[in-house]
């Protein structure tokens, strides 16, 4: 399924770019003209802006739709904006916006997504056929909620649906504004292999200097495209100024990206994959063996009226394994994640034993 009309020949990779927010006619046209010169064919700009706290710039609203229409008329670019309710959706469609996206705060709310879906369902078939709807991941790392939001849009009779991965909210200060948790979009791709997935390095990174490296990472992981915030004067942007790049910088970033899409299957790749398959078999057998020992321990704990979880033992084991892992070149985060999953399953099985429900 093509995401956009056939006559659009996007850059390789597919790139959507434009300012976080539509601020003025001048800002919109200046940015759009410069983006067009770099080859970008799809222009994004937020007309309505969901802000974390009141009092910030909440977007110009309805009057900014006219500026998007001007961009389209003058440059011939496709236009995209965020919608969060019935009024936004109806007005954006009526003013000829080609692509609607559902933001991360909205896709976390099934009532709001359903309201948008109901508005779309009431559009004439022709309109629904030509409209593209992109659904950002919800702010919380919940894959089912993300899939559910896309399912609501699909049931409204929209066929051109894509996902945008923009990272997930988290508490505290991190390298990334919204840590990517790549496992989630990778799992989405496994579950829905035909769904186009676009990466939003601007909102993941939150900083200009991370846009390039994150874009390359996304391409290397097989994402179908990028949505990048670009502003003609980022330092004066009314929202998200730290992560917006000028169209000229965007051009440099896009030129530096390497698209690795060769699918050559040589014999040596086959040999390596066989080796991986065998190692995975061994890993599974080892895990099963480890679970059997954990169950023996569970039975011992039951006979001796011992509690299943002994925090001291768990902490010792974790510390030792993390150090062993580091010597083997495995990162602390990875070892902790794997061991936590194994430990959780052992505890679950031991609890079944102590409660007498174990098979
Ligand atoms: C945006 O794209 O400007 C935006 C508000 O993004 P998100 O919904 O990902 O926070
Ligand atoms: Mn933004």
C-alpha cells in the first residue's frame, strides 16, 4: 500500500520536514521554500500544539491552516499537521491538508482517537481514499495501545496508514528526550510487516546534534522514512527550538545518510545465520535446564517454608553476572535486562510450586 499519491517521488529515504509549529506566514513560506530546494516533498507543521503545561505557545490554530494551503499552492508539496479532536480533523480535511498525524499524547487516549476516527468515517469515500493518517506511538511504551489506535483509524475506512516512532516519555534526565526503546517499533514491524514506520529523530533526541545519528540508526534498522523538525530560524522557534535544524543543515544531514538496502543473500551470510540458529537452540535448551533447576529450588523452598524471593541473593547474583558480562563485552544494561527476565520467570514458576498450581 502506498502511503502517498503515486506522483510523489520522495527522497530516498522518505522525508517529511517542517517546523514544530506554524508560527507565521513568513516563517512557513520561508522554511518551505528552503526545504523544497533540498528536495523535501512533504511539509509538516503543527497548527494546534499540545503543551505539557498551560501558558506555553499552544499553536496559532485555525488561521494557520491557510498558511499550510499557501505552502501547498506555491511549492506543490504535500502538507501534514497534527489533529487531536473532531474540530481539528474536520477543519484540516476541509482546508486540503493531505496528511494528518495523531500525536503521542492523543494516541494514548482511546476516546480521543475514536472521536477522530468517527470524524474520518463520516467523510466521503473519495476523501478517505486520498487521505494519509500517521499515528505516533503513545507517550507510554504500550505497543497494544499504539496498534489499537491504528486499528480504530483503519476501521474508519482509511487505508493509507503509517506509524511514527517518536520515543517514549520517561522520568529524569537522559541522553534522549524520549528514549527510543527500539524493541517496540521492531516488534511492531514483526507484527505488521506491511505497515510503513517512520522515525521521528527530532522528538526522540530533543537536540539538534542527535538528529543525524538517530536518522542513520533508524535507516540501519529498516525504518521506511523520517519526519524531522526544521525551522528557518530555529533559535527563535516558539516551540521545541533545541531540536529544530535549519533546512540547510537538514540538507547536509540527508546527504550524509547511507541507505543500506541491498538484500544480497550470499552463501557466507547463510552460514552465519545457521550458526545463529544453532546458538539460539542451545540458548533455549539452557534456559529450559535453568528453569528446571529453579523449580527444584522452588520445591526445596516449599518444603522448608522459605519465601520465594530472597532479595539479597538476587542482588548478589545480578552484581556478579553484570561484572562477568562486562568481561565478555556485554553491556550492563543488556545483562540486567536478560537476567531480570529470567529471574521473573523463575519466580513465577516457583510461586506456582508454592501455591500448588505447578504442572
Ligand atoms: C510534534 O510532532 O510536534 C509533536 C507534538 O510530537 P509528539 O506528539 O511526538 O510529542
Ligand atoms: Mn515538536
